[in-house]
C-alpha cells in the first residue's frame, strides 16, 4: 500500500522498528503532554482562504540566511540516524540536497561530518551544537564544521540537563548508542554515547560573545519559547531563532511551539529570522507557521520515519508529500508566493 501522508510513514515505522528505537524516536519527557500538544495546537488554528485569485502559478521558494531553498520545509537536527537506516545521516543529507532544502546536522550524528559532506557536497548544511563543558573541544568542532562548508551554527539552549525520558531510561538505550563527531576525525573508533553526554550546565547569555569571536558563521539559537529570551537574543546579536521545545523531549508542559511562535516573532520586531520546529505534519501546518511569522519550519520525527521506510528515497518522499501539500494549501488560500502568506489567513478556534 502506498504511503500518502506523513502519519502513514509514522505507522510504517512503528510496525518495522525495534521497540527501543521506536521509543527513542517517539518518546517525550514525563507524561508527553508537550509532545502531543505540539500536534494538537495546530488543529486549534483555522484558515481564512481568499478566492478569485490567479493561482495558476504558485511559487514555494524562499530564503533563509540569504540562501534560497525550494520550500520553507527543512530538516531539523536529530541524532543517530543509523538506528533506522544503515547509511544514516548520509542518506538524509542526499535527500535534502536533492530537494534543495537545508539539513541541520546534529552533534549526535552517527556518521562523521566528513562522510556527510562527501555524500551531499552541494547541499545546504547547518550544524547543531550541544555546548560541551570543554571550550577547546567546542572550538575545534566549530572550526572543523566551518572548514567543511557548513553555513550556520545552531546552538541548542534547552538542554542544560537531559529531560526525563522514561522510555529511554527503561530501555537503557544510552548504553547502546555511539557517537562519531565529538572526537578527532583521524580516530576511527566511535565513542559510546554515555561517555559523551556532558553538556554545559553553565552556558549563559554572555558566553555567546565567545562563540561569535571564534566563527564567522551566523549563529542561530534553538529552543527559545518566550519573548524575554527572544529580546535577549536580539540584544546579543545572533542571526536567528528556532522556536522549539525539543519535540516535547525536554521540559514537559511548556507551550506548544506554534503557540509560542507569536510572542517570539513580536519580540524580535523583524530584526532577525525566526523558524519553528515541533508538531508539523501537514501542508496546512506549514502555512499556519508561516502566517504566524516563521521564515520556515524544520521537520524532526517525520524525517526519521521516511528514513526508516526507504532511506534516502523515503526522506525524499516525506519532503515531496509535505511540499505538495503546502503548494495545495497555498493555492487554496489564494497565495501565489510565500511572501503573500500573512496573519490574515488564520484565526484561532474557540474550541
């Protein structure tokens, strides 16, 4: 049976992945309230279509950090792609390159950065950093990323400690995972995940100037959910924000990403670009995020579902389906370009 929507890929992954891998991908923190609300919150938003417009040509292209992408649908950083497909992140990178969109590679990639770049040398790549307590290790990794042609540095803010992910604790998953990137590229042995989990618990706003001093890459902050932090991001001269709650995997019972987006967009006053991840499952969801001010959205779990289905080709299918749905949503609301998507297209349901 053909898979025609993103939830079809989720159902396929649930049937074919091992329980521990399935739990790792699907699991949220604590009671998974935020994980589920990320999806439900989109359904509380209704569309206000405009008709009698010429939509014979609809253009989904846009730009992020000055780079053109074929659609405002990109790939969020998720770790350990080799859990679901042998080529892991290399297949993901090839699919992103073919689609003409951005792929944020995770610190916790299961393939080396060098192999990912070789697999998709022309792809638009950003790198996501979990800040390690050892500043020198951070510096070496950032310089390596920059030399490999990554175009932005995405610093994750919402993990000073790891969220309480009950499924992973029950499955003791961390003891079975390995890392390849927080090490010298000359070393061939992977490093057990549980030896590499140290993430800085002391990272502060004033530390951002150090990162700015060692790289020319634009810095994007991932994990902001409030206007107060958004205002501080602008004050500290970063180039972008990803509104994100880590897929509901960190602090449970925070706002759904789409619910937090409005105050973050208002706070930055157009001075920096704002993106969103969390809960996007349909083309309508993409349209709603852009109507509320997101420059683009980033997909997490659905990419892993596609990868589990058919590797590179499965990821391509996920991206194609969502892009086609978004194209349809644009046409049916009277939008001929991404620039025409605006706040007047939506209203919040009273339900």
